[in-house]
């Protein structure tokens, strides 16, 4: 088996936290993936603050100090997966999630990750498939690592293309407000550029239109 976990080392569940909830800084040997089902929260990871909202997820690598705080306006619901990884094959080692040494990865628009997490939970707890549960669980974990790496590589690729300062500002704005109704004309006016110029730099540096990126 290329990548091994034991079902007893896998935790997946839904958690709901009240507004203003705080979980003090801690660390652990497991990988941890948090998918935001509802609300908004902020994690502090090695002194860097990361805001998370509905539909986004964050992957914490082992032994990364982190704390958790819920937005004061409303409760927050998350789906959380944690697991100990016992072995990784040479092929999987080449995935960016293992090659990159940063303590966390934030990903947006990632329902496919949530689906894979839920499949892992099924294989870890549904005894009707025994003794193949362990095999299915590990196959799904390999699939999850591939999906995560694809998301991370896509985000890195877009970041590498964003050398234009105006475009960087526009992308930062979209990433913070994509859950709102963003109009191209309003976006251009806000950053004091023409909508025609905005379309041009998007196609040149990102490879597709602003509205496609927002979608």
C-alpha cells in the first residue's frame, strides 16, 4: 500500500462553535483538514492570521502551532478530518502537499475535498465492507492528497502570474468578497482602472476573464 493509515487513527466529524468561541494555541502530530460549512472563523498559524469562510478549507501539517477563533457575529460549523500518516510512497512524495514545507494551505471552492473527507469517514466506520474497509480508506486518502495538490498547484500558478500590482490588488479583493455580488464595472472603478484594462490584464496574466475567475 502506497500510503497507510489505520481506521482507528482517523477522526472525522462535524463541529459547531458559538460566536466568539476561542480555542487556544496547540499542536499535534496529525494532519488536520477543516472545511467551513457555515459562518466565519480565523486561525492563527505560527503568528499568521488566516480568515476562513463558508466553502473554504484549510490543511494544517503536523506540529504546526495554531489557534482558532469564531467570528463574533454568528456561530461557525466545520467538518474536520484528522489522521496520522504512517507511510508515504515515493510517487506521493512528489506531490506539492509533501514537497512544500509551509505549515498550512488554504483552499477556496473545494466541495470535492469535502466529498472525499466524507468518503473516508464512511470507510473508517462502515463495518459492512470489512475487511476491505482499510484498503478503501487508504485509496481514498491517496485520492484526497492528489485533489489537495491539484488545488494548491492551481493557486500557486495563479499567484506566479500575478506580478502586476493592480491585478494583485484586484485578486485580493475578489478572494475576500467573492461570496458577494461583484460587478466588473464596480470592481474596475474601485481600483481606479477601466473595465477594458481590467479585462486585458486578466487575460494576459491569469489566462481567463475576471468573471470566470469570480465564478
